[in-house]
C-alpha cells in the first residue's frame, strides 16, 4: 500500500488525478490506522488503465519507466514567431498595441507643435531659404555698381575687376553647396 502522492508519481499523473480516481472508486484504496488513505500498489496499474481515459502522453507508466519532463523554456522559445508573406516576424498583440499607441502619441505631439508654430513644413523652409539666397546673391552682384556710385574716380577696368572677384566668390560658394538629396 502506498500514499496517493506516491501513486501519482508512479503513474506519472497529477496528485489531483489520483485523488479523483480514488473518490470515484476507479482505484482501490484503504483507510489506514494513521488516518491516511493508501492505494493498493499491486492492482493500481491495471485499475488505472482499465478505469481511466488515456490521453496521448498522459497515463500510467510501467514500473521501471521514468517520467521525462521537458526542460523549461523561455517565452521566445515556446512561442514560434508568426511569419507573414514578407517573411518578417509578427509581434504579439500587446507589443503591436504598445507600438501603435506610441506612434499615435508622437503624431499628436507633432500636431500640437505645428499648431503652436514650433514646426513648419519643410517645403516652406526651403522656399524661404531660396528667397534669402537669391536676395543675397542679387545684393552681392550689385557691389561693383554701388562702388562706382560712391567712388566716382573708379575707372571701368577697376569696376570690371571688382565684378570678376564677386562672381568668382559666388561661384566658389555654389561649388561648396551640398548636393540636393532629391
């Protein structure tokens, strides 16, 4: 005679399964003098297989057979990644929801900053800079003419030299400008 816990271990099932089988009368048991319920170890295997439903991988083990429990695995190992048509892993629902909420919050923040005037469209910024550069170029190209007006003694050759220097400087600046990404 063995305890219900020992019977569960020997059968390779849970203690609750053995307790239930004893209360339903599917396993022969006996109340001992110490008050504990003991299971008949000699008839236990036969009674269990005859009176209990067997499931794949569950049920009694032969007396010499040990129960191999699978090693504990991490969540990443247990959950195989779902693959989409593009062969990318699909994140689980909670991760997707968190990312979506984060992106929504970022969009709302950008919208708020735009309404406050802290953000402007890139096209507007580019247009304003083009306007500033064109105006600066025009003013710089006008330097030789202003010099002739303020210094009347300058001859045509001196004005030509000043004009050449200004144009050469503007060309050098244009060559050093970064290329357009578009």
